């Protein structure tokens, strides 16, 4: 990104703060409050530096997540496109027990995951390009978190998109469950889910809520990574974006994600 304003020293310092926050579970004040001139590009620079710290510790990238995909979320964040973050190997959980102590303020989102059989790179990709490169689509739950506090501790103002992007687009956990299906065997916009929390229906939604078609965001992401000479690689998981609002989670909560024909799975924060 060429429009970043933060120098390397500041980027590295903020990345280290995020790492300490995740470890200590003590949230940070908004970066955008401390640095009012902060740009979206600065947020991505900080996120990339934080992921570099993770890689140096031995973490492996397993894919990517796309966030802020709904029009309502984009308008509330005063942006006109989604954001994105990195999925790491220690974020992946199987349905069942998920350690609540891993998170600070976890929230649960309902999504579809695209698992790629070949790379997607470059700008101008289409839905067909994404479907052709996808090995299968499967139900997914993303657990998002806030190393940077959502509401400022003093002003109560919500964090800006620059803060969310710095915070690896709030990515913290991922669960895959249900069935695997070839994307061309599904009417993807009409794939839906019912999310229950402790037996009560909290959210329902259709994948059409993700920009009209969940593959649109996957193509967009490949284009956004192109300026760094990067892209989406074979074998990677891409979370296409939530089609429900995030649901707050606490230790002991049991979630049931029912995707109808695509299957159903449960997990509990323990």
C-alpha cells in the first residue's frame, strides 16, 4: 500500500502492542484516537507487521477472512468496501469445545468457507474464476475478537475501520463443520443458516447478504492482495464474510449452527 503514513518504527510498536494485548487479554485504546491522521493503509501495515511476529513464532497461515461485507456494516464504518485479515493455524478448532480463555470479547459469526484447489491471483477475477478454483464450500463459524476495544473507554465512541483492520480484521477463531459441497452444486446466495445460542434462535440469514454472492468477496480479496505480489493459494481457507450479525459469547455458552442441507454442528466455549 503506497498511501501509508506511519513509519516502520511506529508500525512495529503497534504490532507489538497487539501481540501483548492478545496474550494479556487487556484491550488497547483506539489507535485512530491516538493517531488521528491514521489511514486505512496504516491499519493494513500494522496488521501485516503483527502477522510477521506470529510467523516468527512459528505460526502458519491457513487462509484469509473477509469482513464488513454487508452494506449496513460498510455504511456504519463509513467505508465502501470490505476489509480482510489472516487466518492462522492456531485459530482453527473442530466442533466441540473451544477454550474461552483464548479470547477477550468473543463474538460469533455465521459464514461459508471456500477451500481452494488452485491459486487465485490478480485483479479483475470473476465469480466463475472463484468457483473454478474452489475444491469445496463448507459451513464455517468465525469467532471475532477485539484486542482494540470496540467502544472507547472514555468517549464511548466506536472504533474506526482503521482500528479493526489493524486488529487483523478482528479475526480470532474459525470452526469448519457440516458437509463439503462443490460450489457449482449449490445456489450459493440461497445457502442459509440458523444460529442458536443455548437453545434459542439468535440469528438467521442467507449468504446473499454477503454482497449478493459470497464468491464476489473472494475475487475482490485476490485483487486487493495483488499490489503486494500476493494472492490466495491452493489449499487455503477463505471465509467469505458473515451473513448474520455477530453474537456475543461467554464461557459456558453452547452454539448450534444449522445450515440445513449443508449440515449442522455445535460448539461450546469452555
